[in-house]
């Protein structure tokens, strides 16, 4: 059978298939397919071709046709299986079969899903669900699918306690935590069970269940809370999802009562080893730790004069005997900067800290790198750290929760942003994209085999205990697209949007589909167009927790997030020639591309250069006129969404309609506020009138 992984979903598919008069058969490795005469059109056969099976060197690589005696399976059977008269035949010479891979074929009137392991079977099943009727058409082409990144993770910034400023979920916009209530792991975890199924269906296979800022109560999940963590892990497991914890680097002191957390101290090492032993005794398939160290006040190895390889390896060695992994975050910078000092540049920090450590991390450490060098802005260049560490396992970190992209009050479909990030050709003369850098394709590591360990894709989750899971019901599309892009970074984000619309509003009136597509398709670019311009970032209100405009809100603060606007111009000079030198952290051709005003893309202009307002963009318009025009045009777009959505009243669920309508009203208000403040700010700084003649206040 499917074993614990997938069992729940098999039951579900069994019920759904039965509704169509079909049945589900689960075959063990090597078992014969059912007789073609006995199957009906909606029958589904699931085959697990076990990886653990002995290699039958030279033997015919066949899943036997109906009626034939089972043969020992070949590990490669599933890889290139094709249907011929009810038999699955695998070709020679196929590379190794990965556990997450599946093959779907129509064979002898039956839809057959073959997988190398239970997780692949699970994904194949969800693929059938996604396809619906089409999976049972006799012209359905054979499909072979596998994820690009081995780890596809979601990080929850959930606290057990409700933080007085941040709430229960840090940067959460969908209510409280689905994991915790009343100071502990929830008694009723049914929401988590649903979430697990949801994540399995989009290919997510790892979840960290507590905030990277580890407060004292949450730190104890690692010790006193383990039995409760195990209850959560039990719910994730059937859906192929492994559970991780964020841990505090100071745990030996905070939890263990030791005088130090120094990685070189034998007592500290023993404390971590014992802690890991206890975790695995309770949760044998525990994933590992996520660590934010020496960052924004979190403790770390710097306190002991050690570097981040020392720190990460300390934890890695405790996890190693159990097969666990440390996701060590590269989000390390000085958050106590002097804004008067123009020499420090927060964008440089991760590279300056980590690039020199390449090759020093143990094999079970993954360095988790935010996609941009600053902090999840609407537009940033890709972090140069991802190209600078060929001997380190890397993961790229995205943010599904809409911290800087409208708090799930604004429609902002982020699939296109993540698609750009993952397919950005960052390294080796622009031949290797970010997805390749984090997914461990051969040739990156200097090992005899040329094999390199992979890292993965990770992101901050956007769900909470809200009725619609994500506050804004349309923000569910971001969760969906994240999982699907982590599986296949080449997927077209617009097609994924339509896929989400189709699955979420099955059988809906075509007007529903068209309107949703219109609202969401370009919504990231629309959001960008009414907020901070041309890659300059921030300009958000610190008081409202990064929501709404405050052009100088971070200009004279300690956080290193400046735009340097004056009467003559705006932007951060990060060139090598005259600026902070950040552009020099990129490999060619990007260092030259960003260094030179003539080639720097418009959307990143102010990230890399300080220019006069009269500077002419590649688009042909001046910086100042671009700011004026795009802010105003974008608000016109958002306003047009209101009547479009109103027209769907009665065609979608009433409560959902009302929730989206309420959020759209807020989006129009907020976008208008952005437009007016940014336009006025630029006018007052520069004194240059808006050539379009629109009012400026
Ligand atoms: C920033 C958030 C902060 C997080 C931090 C992080 O504002 O709440 O703790 O990132 O990623 O974007 O650690």
C-alpha cells in the first residue's frame, strides 16, 4: 500500500473515484496490473516501485502485463514507463529514480500512477485530482514529473504567546496561529490536518512551525513541548511533510542553564547532542532546525568570537546522527546603523559575512538566503550570495506573507515575482539560474562525483486561523503558486493563477474566471507602481508595521534602509566606482550591468544609482515624470477593480464576495494615499511640475 505517507489521500481519492463509478487499486512493487477487461474508465491504479528494491542487473525492466507473475521491480522502472497494451515498460539507461517523482499513463483503459516511493505516489495522486476528468481520457499523454528542488519549505513566524506589538503571528495577516492557542499547542488541530493536506497537494514537504525570532516560551518547544510537536508532526507526516523547529542559539543557556552557548565549549556541544537525541526519540522523522542568529537581536556565535560556520556546524553535528538538517539564515546585518554614515550599506552585509565562509559548512547545513539583499521588498535585485558560495548548500527564501506587499489587504499576486527570482540567470556568465543554484544540479561542487548536495526553496507562510485562511481570500493564490513554483520554477505563473482559479472556483461562471484573472494577473506590478518607485524600497510606515506610505519613515532610522532623496535627486549609489561597492559583489555580467547607468534596468535604477530627477529612463521618460505617471495610472487600475468585482455578486459565495469587496475598498483608499504622498513628496523635493497636469497636493 501507500504506507503512512499518502494513506489519507488514497482514501480521499478512493471516495472521489467511487463517485464516478471507478475504483482505486494500490499495487505493491512488482505486482501485476489488473486485467484490462476488468477495469472501468475511472479506475485508477497506483504502483509503488520501491527504491529499496534490489537491482536486478540486466533483467527485463518490466512491470508485468495483466495476469503475468510479479517480477522483482527495478529501481528505474517508474522513470520512463510507457504504456503498451496494459503493460508498463521502462527503457534502459535511465538515471536514478527520486522518491518524489511520479509517472502517469493511461494503460489498457486504466489511469496508472507509478512512483518511486510513497511521496511520489502522493504527488501523482494530487496531479490526478488537479487534472480531474482529463486524467481519465484515453488521449491523456504520459506524464513524468518530479520537483526541481528537494526541499520545498514553509516557515511559520508563529508565536505561542500573543506578542503585544506583533500579535501572535509575526507579520501575519490572517488572524492567529493555526498551531497554538491559550499558551500551548492547540488541543484541536483539525485546521493543521487540513493544512497538511493542502501543502501535500502543492508539493510542500517541510514546515517550520515557530517564529525565527525565538522567544522564551517558544524556545521550550525543543524540550518540554516535544510531545505536542510530535502531535503536529503526526498530522503532517501522511502528507509527506516533515516538521522543523526554529531554535534559539542561546538554548544551552536559556533552556539548559549552562553559562555559555559557545560552539567550542564541550558542554554546549553535549547539550545540543542530547537535545537532538530527545527530539528524534520523540519524532523519528524530524526535519531539523531553522536558525536566525546574530540578526536583529537574536543570539549567535559572534558573542563568543566565533563565526557562522562554527555556529551552524555546532547544531549540524548534533543533528547529523539522526539525518537532520540545519537551515541557517544569511539574514545577518547591522541593525544599529548610523544613518549619517554613508559608508555602511546593509545590502552588502550577507555577502560580506558569508561568502568568505564558503566550503566551511557541514553537509547537513543549508544556508537560507533571502531573495534580495535587503528584506523582501516589492522589487530587489537577486542576492549575490546565491552566486558566491559554490561549495555550500543554499536555499532561497521568499515571503508568501505580504509584509511589504500590502498585508493581505491588497490584491498582490506574487507568482510573477517568484518566477523571476527562480529563473534569474545569476551565475556563471548567466548560464545558471537561482533554481539551479539551490536545487543541486551536477557540477556545482568540487567533489569527485561532481554531485552537489542541494538546498531548496523556502518561504514565510501566509496562513492563519482566519475563516479564509489568508485574510484576503485571493491571497490563497500566493500559497498555491509558491508550492507549484517550488516544484517547477519554469512553470508559467499566469497559467498557475488560472489553475488556482479553476480549482478554487470549480464550475464557476466564465465571468468569475475572467474577472479574477484581470484583477490578479498584473497585480504585483500594479502594487509596485503605486508604492516605492524604481527599486528604491521601503518608504513604508514603521508605525503601521510596514503598511501604507511614509516616505521618510525609515530615512533617519537605524535600519539601513535609506533612499537619500534631496532637492536634486534620489537613490542609493551602490556602484564600485563611486558608491558602496555592492554592485561588485555580482559575477559578470551582472556587476557591469548594474554598475553602468546605461545598462542598469529601470526597475532597479534607484537601488543601484543616485540620479537627478531629470534622469531619462530607458522607457524614455524622466525619473520624476515616471513617478508622477505610474502612481496615478496604478490607482486608476485599482479603482477599476471595484465595479468589476461588484458585478460578481451572486456568482461566488456571498461571504467571500463581501470579504474581497471590503478589502478592495481598503486597497483603493491605501493606494490613493500612496499615490498622493509619493507624488507630493517628489514634487516638494524637486520643484518639478507634473507635465500631465494632474493635481499635486
Ligand atoms: C523582516 C521582518 C521581521 C522578521 C525578519 C526576518 O520585518 O519581522 O523577523 O524579516 O526575516 O522582514 O527575520
